[in-house]
């Protein structure tokens, strides 16, 4: 199984490219010295307007 590990900056750039704003991406250290970090990413997707046409 291929494991994909991207740094937090790459994840933030990917989400930004897809319209997310107010991004925060960080790696949180594992409690054990030899453990793997946990990636936390938060972002917001701005609301967008849907133009609805009046029924004919």
C-alpha cells in the first residue's frame, strides 16, 4: 500500500486551490518519541450564491 505523506504547506496549498480560505495546517508531534505526527488541517469554504430563476 502506498502511503502519501505531504507536509502541512502542501495540504494548505491544495485546499486553497479548491476555494478554501482561513487555512491552518500543522503537524502535531506524537506522544511517543518514535511515533508518527498527526496532521491537523482546518479551512473554511466561503458561501456562494446560487442564482435561482423565477418559475415561468
